[in-house]
C-alpha cells in the first residue's frame, strides 16, 4: 500500500507533508509509505493519477476521483487491475484479490 495525500477534497490535508504524515500515523496508525501531496483531478493532476484514472474509470465510467481514499490495485507488471470506492476497506480489497489475480 502507498499513500498519496491530496488537498482537493474539502481541504482536509492543508498541512505540510510532514504534518500530514504525522497526522496519518497518529490518527490512523499508517505504516505504509506516504508520498508528497499531489493533485489527482484537474489540469494539474499528477501523471500517475492521469494514468490510473484512464486505466480504471469508476463503475459509471467517470475518471475523476470523487473523494480521498479512492484506491487502485496495480499488479506487479504494471496493469491496473481494479479501482475501489473510497469507503472500501483494505480487508475488502484483500478478499477481492483472489478474483482479480
């Protein structure tokens, strides 16, 4: 799992990268790599997110990310296998792995 903070959703991540990391660790016990804040929607969307969204639009065919915690499952060979709703838990993703691999 990798984390990419973004402040585009209700300004929920207004702090510095260091502040965001400290909050994620203290509030959610995050123990996976967290990267610098980036944009996921719009003209300034990071290339990574432009690619992820184009490879796996949501269930309605929309590319834009509606809220923080949207998740993408990427295979070791780089294929984007699935996009998960923001409320999907890591446990639910784990349960879906058998069907996807």
